[in-house]
């Protein structure tokens, strides 16, 4: 998932949450458009950081996988040498 789709997805969710909130309060959905902008911006920012967090986790998992692969190769070499 790209960073733009992550931001737009979270922003759309923020807009839906804001509309739902106004619906629960039985207020006009187009009431206070600044609140919509604030909600979309806050959720979009959260989406940006969630994307960065996911990418960092992918890098850490790749490093861990590489380390485990090296250890397995060393263990199999040691076992072959001992036999």
C-alpha cells in the first residue's frame, strides 16, 4: 500500500467518523465544515504515521529473517563438519 492511499484511506475514514458523529447528534452533516477538515487531517496524519510504522516493521522483519537464515546456514555447516 502506498503512502498516498494510506493517507486518503484514513482521511476518508475520518470524514465518515465525523459524519457519523453529527448523525448521532442529529445535526446537519454540513454543519461546521472546519470540523470535517480537522477530522480528515487528523486521521490522514495517523495514516501517514501508520504507513511509516508498517514500512519500518517490514525492514526489521527482513533483517531478522536474514539473520535467522545465516544462523541456520552456520548450524548446518557445523553439523556437516562434525559428522
